[in-house]
C-alpha cells in the first residue's frame, strides 16, 4: 500500500483556496512558530454494527485521499482502535498540512473496520463514506454526519461524524460519552491558543533549507479539569543528514592531501625514514581515493534526506547517520501559551559496514595505544604518546591560523601609520601583540625542540656527538633519538618582555641583532632543505634563539610605536607658529610608515621562519605516529571519521532546531554565548553481542563532538541555498557556521554577531532495555554502561556548575514541576551508582535535566526505530501528564494513539540506487508496550532457563 507520507514531501498546495490568509504574522512568529496544518478534523462513529451480533466492534477508521483528476487512492491516515464500543470517539485526528496537494474538490474516503486484535491482521470491513474538503468547509458548524455504507452500497453500518478542528475556539461538550456508550454529536475542539498565526514553511527561510518532508499527526486529550488539549506531532527529515557528511569528506580529503604535501616538503631523509615516508604517503593516498569514491557516490543520490536502517551496512552510505529525524510536539491548552517539545531521533553513530567482530572504537583504541610501542620498535621509529600527537596537531593547526593573521595585523599597523592615526595605531598594535604572544606561547613546548633534533638525526649524513667520524643512518640511532624525546630538556628561558623603561637605543640595538645568527634562505624546489648544514653538529639552542627572536621583534615594533607616539605628543605642546610650521614640514604622515616598516618586516620574516621550522618538526612527529600505526592506525582513523560524521550531522541538526526555537529568548541567547548548550544523547543499546561494539563506537563519537564549536553568521543573501550550515576546520577542531538572514541576524546579541565560538557540551547516558540487556545483566558484563553513565554524569554536573556561575537561573525555562535542578542532579548521581537492572530512571532524570537546562535532546538505539519510538512516545505522554495535566484515565489511551500509527511510523520508501529496487522502510514503527512490560519473549525465556540450568550444573560439579 502506498504510504501517504511519501506524497507529502513532493507537493504543495495553495491554501488560499481553503482558508483566508492568517493575520498577525510577525518576524517573531516566523522564527518561533512552526507551520500549522490548514485543515484538521476529528472523527467519531455512532451505532456501528459489528461483524458478530453478540459483540461490540473494535473500531478503527482508515483515511484515504482520492485525486479528483487521476482517481488515484492514496492512504493518508489511520485512527487508533477503540475497543468494544459501538459509538467510538477517536482521539487521533486527521490533518492536511499546507504541503499536501488538497483543494476543495479533493475527496476523502473513510473506511471503517472492526479489528479483531490490535495487530490489525484480522479485521472486518464494515463500510465506508466519502466527502470532499469543500463539503466540510461549507457545512454548518463545519461538521458532517455521513452514513457508513457497506461494500454493496445497500446496508448502513452506522454513521460517522466529521468535525473540523479549529484554533481559537472552545465548544461546550459533554465528555462522559468517551467512557460510556452514550453517543454525542458535539466534537471537542481546542482553543485559546496564544498564537493563531499559520506559517507557510516554503515562505519561512529559517526552516526551508534544513528541514523537509514533514509528517503530521493531531490528537485531542482530556485534562484533569475536564478540558481538552490539542496535541500535534510533526516529524521532519533533515537535509544535514547528507550535507554535513559530504562537507566532512571534502575536509578529510583536503587535510590528508595537505598532510601528504607536508611529508614531501620535509626534505631529504635517510633511506630508512624515506621508505617509511613513502609507505605512509601510500596509505594516505588509499584513504583519499576511498573518500573521493564515497563522495562521488553521495553526490549521485537525490530524493530523500535520510538513510534507512536497511542501508546501515552499505559502504557508500557509511558516513550518513541512520534515520535522522526531528520531532516536535506542540501542545495547545485552554488559557495557556502553546508549548513545544523538540527531540532528535537517530540511529547510534557506529561503523556498521566495518562491523563489530573485534569491538568498537573505545576498545580498539585502547588496544592500539597499548600495542603502539611495540610497533615503533618493529618499524624503528620514535614512539610519541597520544598527548604528544595531539599537541603536534594543535601546534600545526594553531600556527597555520595565526601566521596569516599576524601578517594581516602587521599590514593593518602599517596602514594606521600611513594614516598617521594614533588611536588606530594603538588598536592595531594591541591586536598584533595579542596574536603574536599567543603564537609564541603555542610554540613554548619541548616537543618542538626535541622533534627538530629528531628530524636533524633523520637527515642523510647525520653525525652524532659520539660518532662524529662515522655517518650513521637515522634509523640506527633510534635509542639516541628516543631518549632525546623522552628526557626532560632544560626549560626554555623566559622571553624578553616589553618594559616601559627600555630605551629606544637599546631596543634598536636588539632589533639590529635579531637576525645575526639566523639563516633564512629557503629554496623553492620540491624538497625544502633544513637550514642546519648536515655535516655540522646540531645546535640544540638554535630553536630557542629562533623562537625568542619573534618576541624580540615584537618588542622592537612596540618600542618604535612608543617612540612615534611620544614624538607626536611632543608636537601637540604649544610652540611658536614658525617652529610649528617647521615641524609640520619635516614630519609628514608617511614618515611613520617608513620608520615602522623595517621592524614590522623583520617580525613577519621571523614568524615565517618559525612557522616553517615548527611545521616540519610537527610533521615529523606525525610521520612517526603514522609509521608506528601501519596499518591498524589508518583503519581506526577511517572508523573514527565515519562515526564522527554521523554524530556531527545529528548534533548540527539539533543545534539548528534549538537555535530556531530560541531566537526570541534573550535568556537562551545569553546562555548560548556565555556558557554554551548541553547536548544530551540518550542511548538504549544493550551491552550484549554486537551492540557492545556500537556503544563503544558511539561513546568515542559523542566524545569527539567536544572538538566542535558553532558560529552564527550573516547569510550573503536570503536565498535558501545561502542558509545551509557550513563546516570548516580539520580533525582536531571543526567549526559549524550557521547562516541567518540579515534581518534576523541583526536581532542577535553583539557577542554572537561578532563571531564568538559557541560551545556544545555532549553527554551520553545509556540504559539497555531490551531482552538482550536482560541476558547481559544476568550472564554478561555491564561495566561499559556503568562507566559511561558515571563519566558523563560528572560532565553534566560540571556543566551545571559553570552555568550557575555565569548565567542567572532566571534565564532557564519554567516548568510545572518545580523540582530543583540540584536535587535532580543528586538523584541522578544516586541512580548512576545504584546497582539496579534496567534503571530507566537514569534516562528519565537526565532528559528532564536537559530540558530544564535549555539543552538539546537526542534519543538513539540501533536503528532509531522500535526502542527509540517507544522512548519518545512515553516521554511525550509523561510531559503531557506532568506539564499539561493530562488525565490519568487518558494516559494509556494517549500512549496507544501515538504508538499505533505514529508520526514516526511508515516514513515512506527508499530507492536503492545500486539494486534499482524499492525497499520499504519503517524508521519508527510504534507498535510497542511500555518499558515495564518490555521484558522477554517466551522463546528467550526458555533459553534463559536452559542457560541457568547449565550454570548451576557447572557450579556444583
């Protein structure tokens, strides 16, 4: 049967034919209020005749749409099952979003069934009724009563009442008929919404480029005070499912190609090191080719914006997250402001194509680090710890960013001198000083010095102190180099600082001697030779001199600026007119620039020389890391890239969704730039079999998100293509830029508009809930889950401490439940250390804390289907109960409504580009039972009994 939701994503409707244009639409409304469905109606039946005369029917209604031109029947919606009631009132309504190709002539067919059981596998057709959308809109009170005709069109099986749901109205209704057999022709309709504005998503630039193909459901539930609330679920796909991984692949390729180029530019190496370099470059080439092929395959894919679970092990899609969707529940209650609850659902970030036979990333990385020292001995290379490797990557990244920035600031300083602007000169000098000091501080590390020594030893014809007469290959001096890299070197002497008492003459003397002992010649050939002659003994103090010269040059620039400003101040004093004329004639504005040019030029040259030496040194460190890790390290890097790509796509989706929802919340924006947001990932994976490997992958992938920051930028134009988030950076640090339209961007705080990096604090909590977790808790090991929960609880606690110190708690959202966040954290901490099976309280409390902290909520399981949907629906009903006074008598019914035919139900179909076949996909079928009932199936119970018996027999033998 064709899924109606597939039709939603490809068509639009001009709703002017259905209703008047909404009034009161403001810029704030565009940002905060999602598009509301234009036509919604509820259903009720009266006097149904069951297939068996001795019983009352279990009624449900299937809704289909008939295209008036093509006469094509498309399944659109389905109500829940109301058991044993001949006058059922259905809580699940029907909605036609503005994208749906409806018109007043569109025909709607209602088919009524008597379901023998909840599986709907055995049901009896009772009859059907048909009406047009125009009939409903023209009817009195917008309500239709239709006869249900059997298949032969003769017998009447009862009547069906169709009532349009409208915002802003409340009807007096008697609700007793919901639990009795008394029919009612009045349908409850919710009202008094704080916002009546309806939004056309296609005209909303803030959501168009990111979210698409919405699937909507509408429900009405009773509150404890016998009122009615209207609940809408809206699920959407996210274009970032593909765009973020594709951008990451391009950045990975660019970074690895740059690494290969850096290796080439190391210059001439001894045969041993040169062979290692060639092997490492070959490995990088393999990764580059693989990523280029994957990127080419992704570029061919068009259509849907998510990857279904049936494709999770497909190589060409391994960087794409599984079933990434956003879901928003909007609640409208009488005399209350509408409330929104957002959640992102996604399959656990994991390398399914590579498999989990040897475990996941956390286990593989631990094993790899333990074995890497033996690899370094086998390959005769230097072992560097993970901290050293990370430091080398940080140095490379930082100097590559700071060097062009220092050059640009130096040019700005000269421009200010050209304009003879004292304020401009001071500002430019301050910025130049700050960045140069940051540059010097980055290089104040013994790793650079020891790496330069190791690189010198790897040159052909290297002569050590002990063997000056015998040239030895660098590989034969592994012991010497290894000791040099591990021993504590003498600390680098403090850099000369600028003192106001320093005379201009002394500073000038220092500047003139800066380059006296340096060699700055660089050849332009393909191999850059080191500046140290190979036949000479390496001067270990040279790096200290080269590095310190940057600070000396900066002091020279500062001294010269001070001199120029002192002269300018002296000219400001009152002098006779003739003397003033002589001063003006002898000092024109160009003099400042000419006097500053020599020290500024020397500063730029010193910075360039330091960058070249540091870059070669750190590249050599990374060469050792790569050589020691052949081939395992490259496989692990690929696996980590895959997992991180999936995790970042989900995080970017959640960040954009949360940003759009909070654009008018000043407290949220203040929290965003002062502290950042917490991103809480809820995982339902078991600690059994392959899912252990998935959880180990997910742990590392979520942890790696700490290397990500966000920036809000002003879009070049308001075109949707210019509003797509962009990723830049390299593996050790990524920035996601989120462009906003100009008018919206101007409303942001100055800190955010100024490009301040916005941090996200990812935390992961896992509690397995399926039958496999029961086996793990009975016979296996759950220490991985316990460690993850404990570690991330500490991170969440640290985030709250930082937040409470920097942001007033009044900035946080208000909830009906007034439990203090500190109390919630204490309860979470107790649950984390408590030995309790399937302790879902951990997830409940963590999710509550996340919402109270303005955070981003994620829910994951293996494929973001069954367990994820069960968790989402249970959380939504709990929110309705705790925050909107959902009647306890309606809790189970509301749960059944959401789980029977859900927003995350049949999402549609996915076309396999390789097989050319269409495969059905159900990202989140919601035929579930509550967590308390989700224990074990009967066949697994038999397995457990057998295993228990074997265990007891083995114990007493």
